[in-house]
C-alpha cells in the first residue's frame, strides 16, 4: 500500500468537501424547482442533509480500516449521488400521475385529490428526504475517515487544522462552481452526474493507491462507462418527464382523455423544446402537433398560451387606460419580456415612449428571434418607441430619475423567497415616487376571488380559504401603505390584476363608450364588463405589510 503525501490528503479533503456542498445545493434546488416552495424545501433539505453529516461523523468512530472504508463510501456516493436527482424527479412524476389517475377515477371531481393532498405531500417528503439523508450520512463519513488516513497512512505529518482548512476551502470552491458554472450551463440531472463522476475519479485514485490487483482496477475503470450511459439516459428521462409535466394536465382536465389512453397519448406528443439561461429554464410546449397551439413556460411555470394569451394581455394593457380615460404618454414596463404586452401598448399612437426592463436577456431574444413568438407579438420590439433595459426591475425603479404616466408590472408570482421583494412595500414605494401626477400602476398579482378560485375553476373547485384571504390582504395592504390610496383588483378569465393609484380611479366610466373599447376583442370585452362586481375579500392592515425586512409572502406555491 502506497502512503499518501500531505498534498494528496489536502487535495482529497478539498475535493470531497466540494462534492458534498454540490450535492446539498443540487438537492435543495431541485426540490424547490419541483414543488415551488423554496423556503420550506431548502430549509428541510439542508437540515436533513446536515443531520446526515452528523450521523456519518458519529459512526466513523467505529471504523478500523479507514482507507478500505473510504473506497466503499466513495463507491456508494458515486452511485447514489449520480442517480439521486433522477430518483427525485421520478418520484415527483409518479406522484403527479397518481393524482391525475385519482382525479379521473373520482369522476373528474377534485375533492378526492384535495383530500389526499396531505398524504401525497408526506410520502414525497419522506422518500426525497431519505435520499437526502443517505447522501448526507455517506459524505459525513468522508472527513473523519480522511483524518484517520492522514494519521495512519501518510508519509508526512498533516495537522488536523490543515485538513479542516482545505475542507472549508473546498466548500467555497464547490459553491462558486455551482453558482457560476454548473447552474448556468448544465441541467441539474447532469450536474449530479458530473459531481458523482468526480467522486468516482477519487474512488479510482484511492483504488490505484491502495491495491496492486489489476482486476480490481479494470473493474472500476469499466464501471466508469456507466456514467456515460447515465448522461445519455438523463437526457432521455428529462424529455419524458417534461412530457408528463406539461401534457398530463391538458389531457386530463381539458381534453379529458380516458385513463386507459392517457399514458399512450402523453408519450406520443412532441418533445418539449427546452433551453437554459443564466436565470431559468425556457420551455416551449406544442400540443397535438399544432404549431400554432403552444405554451411558453419559465422554470416550469406557465407564462402564456398562444391560443388564449389575448385575454390576459388585452385586459392588462387596456383596462387601466379605460378607467383613467386618457392614454399615457410615457410608460414603464417591468418584466413582460415576451413582447405581448408591448404589442398591445404599441396600438396607441398617443404613447410616446415605452421603457421595458427585463432581467433575462434570453427571454428578450426569444421574443425577437423565435418565429412563433415573433408572429404572436407582431415584432413589437421593432417599434422605435420601445427601449429595452436589461437588468433587475427592483434596482431600476430604485435608481432611475425618470417619471412615468403609467407603470405596468409583470413579475413572476412569489413562489420563491427571493421573489417576495418584488411584491414588497419597498418596491411599491419606489414605484409611487416614479409616477407623474394622476399616474397609475397595474400589476399582475396572485389574488383570489370569493366566486372563483384560479386553480379550482379548471381543476379542483377549491373553496376560498384563510390562506387566500391572507394573500389578498398582504398584496393590497403593501400597496396601500406604500401610498396608493385607491386600489381596484379585478379578474379576467382566471387572471387577476390590481390597478393602484394615488388619485381616484374612475370606476363609473361607461365601458360601452370608453376611449379604447375598440382595443378589446368581443370575447374579452364581454368578460371585462363584469369586473366591477367582483369581490376579493381582504383586510387593509399594517400587520399584513410585506417587506424585504419582514416577508409575508413567497413562502407558498402560486
């Protein structure tokens, strides 16, 4: 058996630590992505993973042959780590498919699914966290074993502090690697395989150092071919998973395909077109081979469907202008990088300038270059009145010195903790300061009405709940205490908005003779005429204010 040098010990310590933090980050990220509840799943996953590290460190005291044991640990981690995210995606897919089958079996009634929701969630939590705990235990064994190897199998004296220091630097390296290289460039599934491959390279090195048995070396080298296969399989699996994610709801709730035909119908659908930006996944979903019927999603969250997006964008653009009884000249649009809202605003000749602030340049590139979206938005970004600013909307309104007649806010729903600031009293205060006299803002917000629930209208007939009341209260209270004295929430075709103004909103306008009635299609205008009778139960109170310093939103799914 060859002895390890000091450099080898410290390098192994850093690399093992880097792999460990990478697994922790990937597990937390994939569970947040799949469930839409970032705070809960990241907290639980990190807690379970760190608990696993503790168990592993505790059990390491019983190990008598550290090098031999470390070889076994790395072998297990390279297998479990490589398939860990694959297993989580698989469990998530099985869970959702079971929900859809239950929905069909219950006669298309959502009551059975709602009643079973807790059981589904608990089973998913148990299975995914067992995977997390297992990886945590295995990686928890690594450092104590390596410390024993440094004492028993090193040809140089290595101080414990040096090994720990290298371990902490490895954690730093792994975190930077994940944030700036892996996450922007690789799918999470393949990131897990890359990390497991590093564990496997460490395994090969340990075997090379500890054994002269050529057969063992040949076996381990041959086994490495499995990682090549896993890369290929991951791509195939993700393609099929995305089909289930996107097509199952459509064929279950809308087309109501019989359960015996459901699987076959889903699998024969076109593959999802997926690309990745620095910030998110961009998915195009085409239904029934019809190139004109497609959906665009970001991080698996719905953005628009080509067949019915006009309900959303016409309501968003034209309703506030109808109530203000004048066309704004200078407009700020935050988000809405697909160009569809811009398309509607471009229809007004009176508008002089539109400043569109979008965080993700990849979305703008899709709007400008993808033929399908380009046809839908009518090449809206080619209008000389439109100026694009790539950057963070929160930062922009905080630092700009420009004033606007109207501000349109189309941010992602706050299904992640870091998105809570986009619905905070701070950003609303900045927006209020950027408005000219008699200006207004309108935002797309996850409100719920007493009459119809956004999810329930299509799926489950879920009743208005205390959580719905809390969400409404948080959104409207945050706007009110930011200085917007007049608020008008409304819903069109399941999409909810809030018009907010410092000055009164002319809700008594005659819609049939309004200045922009001709901007609505007949089917949209029919729904718009009903918005003044809608009810969104809420309470305006200081206790409901959402602040970047005291978040009240962003902890659930939307």
